[in-house]
C-alpha cells in the first residue's frame, strides 16, 4: 500500500511521534540497554507498549535489536546510525519543551519537568 504524507513533518512524526519513542531514544542515546533496563528507566510505560514501540523503531531502522541465544533470552537495543541522525531534532524538541514549560510556570500554571537531563540526546 502506498503511503502519502501531506507535509514532510508527517514522515518524521510517523517514526518518532508519540509519548514514548523520544523517551526511549533519549535513554538509548546513552548506550545499549536491555528491555528490562528501559522499563526501569521509564516506569510509566507498560511492557506491552514498550515492546511495541521498540519493534516499530526497529522496523524503521532507528534502533537495532540484538538477541543472544541463551537461557533466559537476552535482548539488547541500541541506536543505529539513522537513529543517531535524529540527535539535532530531538535536542530542538527538548529545548522547545523546556521553554514552553518555563513560560507556563511564569504564567502561574502548575507544571514542571522532573528530569532536565538531555545527555542521551547530546551523546547520540
């Protein structure tokens, strides 16, 4: 089936859009991680959703999945070169979010960012 995007940003959002994918990419930017390690770093994501998001990122060649043949099975995820190419986009999105939250706080809104660490994006 042919895929048609009305504007180019749709193609980007098709790959990294959603709540969990940028968070996953930030953590993988710091190095290779196992599924359980990602689940601990992202406590609000369900195992089912995390697995689905990782599989989608793998299908889009953003992350690489490496399976070790052992019992119990060991699976590791890491960024591909194409995944690392998202670095500047993700840093810009993060900085935009920081500014947005700061403006909201200045307007008296009750909003905060728990983790200001962008190291994963910078290390990509």
